[in-house]
């Protein structure tokens, strides 16, 4: 009926996306997908409705390979796939869409369709512009032997050198997050852990072959909603003023040089995440527009324009091309979440 009347449709799941994906730029109907909560789990994969939660009462309902730091705050499987990318577990597994085997969605012609293999990128981080995702089939992992440990370093250089050794070594590691001394202090009342050193969270699959603080590691890992975008909300809550933030993919080999220069500005490096592709994603915050510009010049820009809600400003060209091609072919009127992708 909506398509016949040329009424825009905007899908909404958990509403935890921070880039305006559910803003109806041209009016229309917001489609609530939170009722699609079917969940079927076996040893190797899960079939989940788009509105399925990752957790209940803070505990994961299944073992995703990659999941958002907002997993305990109402993030949904469909919402993370349609508006997210990396997350917890990306040190070993990379982006979330690489572990989605199948996507069921209603395309802009009103037909139920199934995407498999590389075609899932048509819907990945597309924010419903290519179709309304209703169900996903994802690969899972065993997480009953994860061991989080915290290691402390006197300098940024020492901590990054150690991270590089993790990539080069044959270690059973699931996730790695580097937190700055400032971020440790800001989140002390949440984690119960504080240090004036660079602190590295390493989550091993089995016994960790490193000497570190297991007790502190367990406490910080339990509060991993502070990772990624959680650093931003924590800092804003602590400073109680407007903060500008930037996140940028940087090759591992360039990370030390660039972050050393950032540390010489007034900006704060909150945390640094690491991806299977030997890249880092530092989250940098400042309350100064001029410092924000300075940091951008050092890092070479940002992963996406924070003042833009278009997916054009957040995806790599090959991924974006798939979405744009599908949009041209199936949604010439731009009725599915209109205005979010520029053709």
C-alpha cells in the first residue's frame, strides 16, 4: 500500500545507531522491526529476526563473532548489520557483514528477496535504503573460554609495539582495545579500575600467554559498552560540555607516528581499537573546533563526516557501489529511507 501511494518507508530496530539512520528526511512511515525477535541457535550459526537483541540483562543470548559495544543497551541484530560495521571481536574477525551468511529483506519493489555471499553488502550498512531487512543468518563462535587481561604500559609507543607483536605472533586472541590514562580515569566510577598508564585490554581464547592483571581485565571487559562509541558518551557525561570526536582507520605501521602528533595537541585519545586487517581505529575527542581541524589534518580526515547522515560519507567505494547500483535498479523514486544515499 505504501509503495502504491508513493509513501517513503524508514526501518527502525533498536535505535542505537549514532548517525541518524532513522531520521525520516522526507516524512513517510517508520517501520518498527523490534517485534521480529525470533532466534534459533545451533553450534555454528544463528538465525535471527531483525529485531532480535544481542543480550538480555547484560548477558549475550548467543555468541556472535562481531557485535556492537551497545549490545547490552538494546542494540539489535538487524540494526547493527544495517547501520554498523566493526565492534567487539574485530581484532580476529573484522567487519560484521563478513560473517553474515544470508539476509532476507523486502526490496523496494515489495518483494521478499534473499541475499547471500558477497551480495549481503547490498544491505550491509545501507540503513534500509536498499530494502527492509527482516531476518539474518550469522556465523557464531564459542566464547566459554574467553580470558580478558589488562596490561599496562608507560608510553603509547610501548603499548603499540606490543600490539604489533600480537599481530605478528600466533596467539589465540579475540579482541584488543587500547585505553588512554585519561579514559581510564574518566570511567573509574563505572569500571572500578583506574590507572595512570596506557592500558591494553586483550581477550584471549583460552589461557593468555602474557603477564597482566586478570582481575582488572575482567572488570573492564564486563563494562565493554565503554569501548568504541561508548568513549564518546562517557567523556561527554564527565565533561558536561559539547565534544567533537573523530575516528579514522589507520594502517598499523602509521599509527604511532600519527597518534604521537595527536597527543601533542589539546585533543584526548580516548581509546584505540584494532582490526584484523592490521589497522587501528583511534577515537579522538576535543571541545575545540580548531583542535578538531588540526587532528583531522594529522590523521588525514575522518572515516565519516559527522555532520552528514549520508552513507556515501562512511563506506568504501566498492561497498558503496553495490548499494548505489541496487538503489538505481530497484528504487528509482527513492522511497526506502530517502535521502540517505546520494546516487
